[in-house]
């Protein structure tokens, strides 16, 4: 289930507020400049489907986002519990970072958790299939796929190089509950 948990950044033990209704999540995040929408991921993917097949299956949604926001490239992140690189990938994304462009994710399978560090609050957005999240450039955040990841997300970029992170060096992510544990 999609969920938004709002924490004080100095009190990671328990959220101040928890929301599960999509419109309420979109409203709260929208006030912070974060786009959250529920889309329809209506293509069931096979285990062996590669990036090209996923991008082809969702070409209409990708083209809509590209036209509306000037994105020039898209790729796919797909993780499964037995992926040999899952621990390294998880560790990489668990460090607080920023980007010089929006971070856009359309979840077409599974779940993952974004943590958005906005002022004195951390907004944990547990995304699932059908969720579109767009985090504006410069937003401090991290992502946790959990110890047994299972998700497929389409990522869109204005930079043809794709995902480029500027790590903040802050250890805030270490103080917050991890996803799926």
C-alpha cells in the first residue's frame, strides 16, 4: 500500500503523521513542491523482460512525461530479491543526495521507499505499482529498496547521462528506520 510517513528530522523513531489515501498524499507532498500521482501500470511484465521491453510497454506514458517536462531519456531500474548486486545498489541509494535535475520515477511493479529531507521534516513515501513521484532538483533525499527488493521503476531525465547524484555527506539516513526490515 502506498503510504506517506512524516517525521521530524530529529525524531526518527515514530512518524508524526501517516497517510494512505492517494489524494491526501498528493496534497501534502504538493504543498512541498513534490509531484505525486496515481497512474495506471496496466502491463504485466514477465520475469525476463528487459529494459527495452519495459520502455516499449509504457511508451505512451513516457512520451507524455517527456513532452510535458522536457525529459530526453528514460531507463528502467528493476530489482529482484536474488539480484547479485542488490546489497551494493541498496547501499548506494541509502546515502542522502541531491540531483541537479528532477528525479522522476513511475513504479510499474513492486515497492520502494523514498525519504525526502525537507527542512526539519523527513517525508517517507512508500511507493508501489501505479505511483508516479517527481522530486524537484536540489531536494535532499535517499531511496531504500529493502533487503529483498522487488520493484520495476521507469526513470526519466533531462540529462542524457541519466542518474547523477551529488552526495551530501550527511548521515541522517542512518538514523531512520529502513524499509522492509
